[in-house]
């Protein structure tokens, strides 16, 4: 069995760090080749995500210096980390036996790749890199990230805690991934749904080797909202539940209004107005929620996700 590995690196305005990253990654590839973990024709594929700086020139230089080791693709526009990553993974799908995705800034310890590849040899088809500590992230990033994971969980999105997009996927896992055709891409939610044998490798997250984070708070927020809305229709169900709760409260309010009316502690028009406001309010919310249920169904249909994944077949005659 061959073990050709592709390392896929999405790059957006990373000229400051890309050379360091490339030589680091090639060092690790060499080491794994020496230890006979991977084949000699393993390589690094850099995806230029419409950078505004000299990132693509760096990739071209690297490719010229060693065409077999360094490969690249250049996206016409900035499509965001997730799309750039997917473009890279789909590019290597027929040219590797497994691919590891890693950020360009080396915040995710590249040495963990060695463990990932070992887990792959042991039979895992998806190996998640999980941060064992976030000491080097700022307090703010850490807290917001954890709040984001818990919120997603509560909204019914199944993700791996403290796992970013540093992971190994076998070719089979990549092929299954390619069957998810949705445009609103949230890989961290999709990959767990593929459901092959998985493993986890822990590593310490470092600081950026150079350059600045491309994920300011505003992008993180829209990323987290994307993560929820492209996976779950639960927020819409919440509307219905709120409406229903209000309907129950309406009953209590009705008793209160009735008692107030009977004991004469009201002014003219108050009782009917109170009842109408509560009753109609809850009906409207429930109505929106019901419409939401149908929109939720439409949403899942248009995604046209694969309905099942066959893990193994024992069907020979
Ligand atoms: N990235 C990308 N397109 C974008 C933004 C980021 O390809 O629009 C890449 C970036 O080059 C890096 C990775 O995504 O390799 C993660 O970005 P970054 O390190 O800035 O995020 P952070 O680690 O701060 O969350
Ligand atoms: Mg980073």
C-alpha cells in the first residue's frame, strides 16, 4: 500500500511567514520519509486565497526551487479559509493517499503530523489535531472560542472541542467529503458527519510564527454564526417554543386579568387589550416558528447532503 501524503496549506496574505512554513514542513516530510512513514513523493500544496500581498510570488518561487515538493493553486478571489482549504483538499484528492490540512502560520505544531500519520497507519481515516492548551492564545480569544463551541453544541452542531482545521484525512474520507456539495461550508461540522474511524492527536498551540491573525473578532463572529446556521434549524424551533411558552403564560395572565376585572381594579378597555396582546403575540410567534420548521426542511433538502455513508461492505458472493 502506498503512503503518499499531501500537506494542504491555505494562505491569505502570508508572505511574511510562508518561506519559514515551507521549509519547516519540508523538514518534517523528510523526517517522515526517513522513518518510512510516508512515500518519497509526498508534497506540500499551498492555496493562495486571493492574497493582496506577494504570497503567490512566494509560492511560485518555492515551486520553481522544487517542483515535486512544493505545489500551489491560486484562487481568483478571496473566498475565506474554509473554501480555500476545500479547494486544496479537492485538488489533491486523486494525488495522495492522505492529506493533512494545516494553517500557514505554524500555530499548530507541525510535529504532531508524525503522530497523525502513525494513527493513520493504525487504521484511522480521520485524525483530529486537538489543542491540549491554549496558553498562547489571548484570554479573549480563548474565552470567545470556548463560548463559541458551547453555543454551537447547544444549537445542535456536533464539533470536536478545541479542534481547528488541523487534521489528517485519508483519501477515502476526502472522497466522502467531496459528496457534501453545500456552499455554506463549515468543515469542522461536516467532517464528524462522515463517520469513519477517527483518532485524536493532542498538541500545544503556539504563537504565530510571523504576520498577523486574519481572524479578527468580526470574522470570528460571522464564522460562528455560519457554523450554526449551516448545520442546524434549531434556532427556528426556539421561536416556536418561545411562542408556546408565551401561550402558557397567557393563561396565567388571563386569570390575573379576570380577577382584576371582577374586583374592579381596572380601567375600561384594559382587560380586552391585555388578553389580545398576549394571545395574539404568542400566536404570531408560534406561526413564525411553524413557517420556520418548513424553511428548516427546505434548508436541509437544498443542501442535498449524502443520506448515509457505508463504512464497510461484506457483500462478496
Ligand atoms: N486564511 C485564508 N483565507 C482567509 C483568512 C485566512 O486562507 O480569508 C488562512 C490563513 O492564511 C491561515 C489560516 O487561514 O493559514 C488561519 O488564519 P489565521 O491564522 O489568521 O487565524 P487564527 O489562527 O488567528 O484563528
Ligand atoms: Mg493562526
